[in-house]
C-alpha cells in the first residue's frame, strides 16, 4: 500500500482548523471505524481527524481507506447529524 504523504503545509493547515476537542483517530480499516464510532458514543467529542500511518509491511489498495472514511462519514451523519465533524483523511508514512 503506497500513498503520498500529506505535506507539512497541509498538516499545519488542517491542524489549525481543528477545534480544541478534536481527537485524532488512527485509521487503518473497518476496526478503526468501529473504534472511532465507539468513542463518539461517549458524547465528549465533536470532531475527529482520521490519520493513516503506513509501515513497510502495509499492503492492499489505499482506496480502501478512502472508502472506509466515506462509510464512517455516512454513519456519523446518520447518527449525529451535523454535531460531529470528520476531518480529511491525512496520510503519514514518514520514516525516522
């Protein structure tokens, strides 16, 4: 699975637009969607920034992540209307 990282400028722009109660949701697949939806049930979060990080062992099509984010947005809209904001899916595979 290969996807271009978001630039540092894109990260800075998105982070600056996040509300103070935004949580970062590590995003890998359907389990990630379920975990994020579970956190939203607690009612303390109004914004989620999904972040996909890649390790050299990742495989599969990156489009699956985009599809899962789309499904999550649909579920959040159905359950919470406009009370919850889902930010853009951000990509990071920077290596140390």
